[in-house]
């Protein structure tokens, strides 16, 4: 099982319940919150904040953000974010290193940025001419605004266009929006949306990053065992602090056994999360591509090892993503 005890992938209601439950049980340390905008299907996007004296938002401390599931089918991304929240709460009581981190910084975790899409994927059933797999492999959100008239009715999960419809949240940020590596076709899996921040899911993250002092951001995806940094498109000059940026990426990769590289080396993208957040705010931003070869492998095969560094995954003996998060935050957030 994962460190929290989980033995199967969480459902959307598991995330919502655990976040509220952690906050209720740890009132001085943990705060649950809802981001400002509901999704296309009316869902709340929920987050959890963990800090000493968590309700004192004016303490002037740096904020670390960990996010999962911009992409619906990338279930381990949500698991790793939620496990990290549990580790911070548990470690505050038992682990000096985590206690110091939680005392010095504020830590925000949003396990499911795209709850509409995740719910379609996680609860997939065959419908009409579409197989279970069509829904399970959904990637995008549930926007219908740019879809043809015949896709505009019904919920995302019930509509035959459930997989096709929607905007890719990781092509919708303002970072180089309109450039290479994103599609203008509504049914494409990398559809960029009608404009930068046309989606409630990306506006929610923009609001968070713009209203809090976010110095470190990790956005979790699957898969390929990568630690990716800006820029996401080959045509852009690396930032002036590329040597420090690379050092942080390499440090994390030494823990989880991933490859550390600028994201454009994988392929061009525009409108991705940290290509907005880094160039807009100067705060570090990384994409982790968790796991070797599947969007959501059978739970026991890889998810646990990639988080906790247990054999036989890439992080064997090195501490996995748990150790990667800690190393980055100890080095980058410590004044
Ligand atoms: O394409 C994406 O959004 C990310 N990969 S995924 O398989 N999770 O969809 C990668 C984004 C990283 N940025 C670049 N490659 N430029
Ligand atoms: Zn992804």
C-alpha cells in the first residue's frame, strides 16, 4: 500500500473526503479550501494547505504548490499529490525534516485540478458506440463551448463526445499560448481552447499563483519518468537562472531516478503550466512525468514504488518522489 494505507486508486469522492477529514482532524495545521471557480459541470476544485498556524495567511512565508491531474487519465498524479499532503501532516509530528519544512513554508496541494475529466476517466463505463476505454482514456476537461452543436447536450460522461470534447488544461495557460505544440481543433487531445485562460481550471490556478507567494510549483503528470523544466518550446531562450533551475531538476532526479531536462526536448508545447507561472512570477516550476510507461498502470505495479522509492520502479533505493519533493523544497525554499 501507499504510505497512507491506500491499496487502490482513489475516486473523486475519496479525494474530497480525505481533504476535509485531514483539515477537521488537524485544525491548527491543515486548512481545506475551494478555488474560486467551479468547473464546466459545476464541480468545486478543492485544495489543502499545510503550515504551522495555517490560518495566519499573513505570515509572509513562501508557498510551495503541488498539483495533480490536469489530465484526466493520469491517476497516479493525483495519488502522489494526496500522499504528499498526508506525509506533511504525519511528518509534522514525527519527522524533523518535514517539521522544519512545514514550520518555515506554507504548502498547498491540489490533487485534482480537473475533477470533471478525472471523474469521467475514473468511473468509465461503456456507453452507446463507445467502449469503456474511450472514456477511461479521456485527457481534457469538459468544456463544450467550442464543440459542434451535437456535442453540447448531456454530461461529459454520458455524452458520446465525452472523450473528444474539452480543452487541454496544459495548453490553456498564457505561457506562449498560440504557439507550437498545441491544437486549434476542438476534438484534439491537445486543443488549446479559445484563448489563454479560457477555462475555469486554469483560471483557478492563475488565481492561486497570482494571489499567493508561490516560490516552488510541481505539477504532476504521467508518464515517462521525467523531471521537466522550462521552456516547453524550442524557440525560447533558456532563462537567466537556467544553471540553478537545472541543478534543482537534477537534484530531484537523483532522488526519483528520472531524467532531468528542459521540456522542449521531449516535444514542443505552448500554454503549459510552468511556462506561464515561471515567466510570469519567477517562481520555480517543474513538471514531473511519473511512471515508466502507462497513464494509470495497475495500482500495485508502479504507483507505490514511484512515490515511496520502493523496488522495482525507477526510484529504487533513492526515496522516490517523496524524497524528490523534500530535496527540492529544502534547497529552494529555505531562506
Ligand atoms: O503534453 C503534456 O502536456 C505533458 N505530457 S503528458 O503526457 N502528461 O500529457 C508534457 C508537458 C511538458 N512540456 C513539454 N513537453 N514542453
Ligand atoms: Zn499530462
